C-alpha cells in the first residue's frame, strides 16, 4: 500500500482529532506523505506541519474548498501544496467561512420548525472552530441527543435538499476555487467525484469543464468510492489527461471507511498528482509500498 494520503480533516473543520493528532495517527500507521485538507480553512496547517516535521512525515499544505457548480450542485475541490498565506486564497476562504455561520443559524431555525430545538447551539458547541460549523456538527448533535440513530440517517432525513435542516447555500464558483489554488501555487483536485449525485452525462460534462477551467487532477482512490467508481474515474482521468489523487477523507475514529496515512494503490498507468509537487528524488521513497498497518481500521461507518 502506498504511504500517501492527500485528503484528511481535523477539528479545524469537521474532523474529530486535532491537527497534531491526525498527523500523528497517519505517521503511526506508516504514512510518508500527508496532506491536511480541512474544509474552507487553512488555520490547522502550521501546527500539523510542525508535528509532521518532528515525526519525519512529508507534509503537504491542503484545503478542501466548498463550491457551487451550475447553480445547484455542491462540489469539493482540494487544493494541494498551496501557500496558505496567499491573499487571494485567504480572502476567498474567509468569504466562504462568513457564509457558513448565517447558514448554520438558518439550519437551526429549519430544524426548530420541525420540532428539534437547540440544534444551532448544539452544532456550535461541537464545532471547535467557530467559523466552520458544518452539517457534520448538526449530524453529531442529532445522534448524540438521540433524535436519530446514526449520522447517515440524519443526513437522509434532515440535512439534504428538501429536508428541514437543509439550507440552499451558494459557495465559491468552480473557476474561483481553481484560480485561488493556482494563485497560491497549488494544484486543484476534484474531490470524491463519485459522491456527486448528478447522473452520467452531467458527470462527464463536469469532468470536462473542470479540465477546461485548469483543474489538475481528480481523486480516484478515496473512502467515498466503490471499486467500480475507482475504475470509472481512473478511466476518465486517463482520457482527460487529469492527474490522479488518493486520500482517506478521514474525519475521525469510527467515522470514515479508511484510516489515514496509508491507502490502497492507484490503478496502474495513471499520472500521480504528487509528482507535481514532490521533488523527483523523493518519488521512489514516497511511492514505495509499505506493509498494511497493524493499527487497523475499525468496523467502518458508512463512508461519505
Ligand atoms: P457542509 O460543508 O456543512 O455542507 O458539510 C459537508 C460535510 O458533511 C461533508 O464534508 C461530510 O463530512 C459530511 N457529509 C455529507 N454528506 C454526508 C452523508 N450522507 N453522510 C455522512 N456525512 C456526510
Ligand atoms: Mn467533511
Ligand atoms: Mn468532501
Ligand atoms: Mn473531505
């Protein structure tokens, strides 16, 4: 298994572990190259990088940007190897975070009308970063207070379009997200494409548009993909000459199908995205297979 993981979350967004704890876990599992990619926020990167340096882990500065595409589809674009101080990126992310607080209040109001009071406060209390209150925090509140049995059911019943806690929201545009990442010197990766529920021809259009806007790569291996989706997106990456990325999308113990740090191989013959930002002399080291870690994944919660 390659010791490379280019997508993971901490308490800076909707992960359960601190930036240092996620990095430490990835290193303990044998990880070599690791990106922290919190939603819309880069404020965990400095602590994560310092910790990674101590542990001999090659750290990649990342962020997962929320995007609204063709007026109604939410997409996630991961920026890798970004200069997190770049003003264009920093300002763009600040704008997205600003919208999140207002949205969370409206989500709370929607849930209150559906007979669930206190959800905004409950989500807020679970968000360690006051600027990133996400649906995940609402979901954890609803599960922990016994309203719904598990996170997957919360999303289905309360947090997706047409449900009481759903609030239509406009995030960044796809072209802005890619432009900010490029301005900050990074590469733009379409996260977990298999998760977007848009039908096959809209998906093919999306991939083409992403490429045309300058997108660099797509996640092929992610906890969010079934094996057929890995094959499908591998094929699309090759056809469109997009690089391939891989990431756990780790959110915390018991919440994600993959543990962080060490992941299944990318299908052969793809161009790995990390070669865009790792010096050539490190490729062989980074890509060397490592044994399956002994600290093994716990029984998987539904991946997302
Ligand atoms: P937000 O950015 O506030 O809309 O929250 C999105 C986050 O919710 C994603 O990054 C996932 O972590 C989580 N999520 C989205 N859909 C699901 C789902 N069906 N089940 C579990 N978690 C989900
Ligand atoms: Mn998330
Ligand atoms: Mn995502
Ligand atoms: Mn993610």
